[in-house]
C-alpha cells in the first residue's frame, strides 16, 4: 500500500504541479481545499517520503507566486504554509554529525550548486524566499517573525536551527 501511495502520489502531485505552473487560476476557487489537502498530506505521519511532501508544498507556493491575492490578506493561510515549510525543515536527523558540529576550516555550505547535506532545511529556506518575493516583506515578515518566535522557544535544537536558517 505504501508503495502505491508513493507511485500514485507522485503522479497526482506531478499533474497538480503542471497545472499550477501553466494554469494557476484553475485553483483560484478551490485554493482552500488544495491548502487543506496539502496540509493533511504534509502532516500525515504515514507518509514518509520527504520529496513528495516537498512537491506538495511547492505546488502551493507556485500557486501563491502566480496569484498572491489568494493569501495576501489571509495571515492564517500564510502562516499555515510557513508552518509546513518549518515542518519539513525540522524533519532532519536528530543525531548531529561531528563534521556538522566542528566543520573543517574553510568549509562552505554550497547549497546554491545543489551540494547540500540537509535538503529539507534548504528547501524551507527557498520556500520562505519565494513567499517573501511574491507576497512582499511587509506582509510576510510579521508572520514569519511570529513563527520564528514559536520555534526558538522549543527545546529541540532542530527548531532553533530551522528558525535561524529561515531568517538567513
């Protein structure tokens, strides 16, 4: 059953991504339903394929980039999308690699060239950047600030890391 979800889930999400890229207005009337579908999918513990979850979130962001008015005046929807990004950002391993703690001298995280260790974190950072670019700083920064404040008070280091990385 899990294999079917991955196979068909990828097909369905790929089709939705194509529609979002070519005809985003198709989702205009049903954006709330799409948002709820993606939210349920992203937070479903039985779905363990991070790439599918990232694809689903990317669909939302693609729609928002093309039709920012869908969320520009709805802070709850925007916060929901940001929380999904953060959910992916904190889905990294809890075990810290020694090289991560003490990187070699001259180490540079080269995420711009696709050479990243924590793809989930960089996916979240890019998602935040895309939202800020399409929605605007005046709307996004207060919402992002409130989410970051929620993250930095968490005991788990991954939340603090995600918050700092999102701000970067």
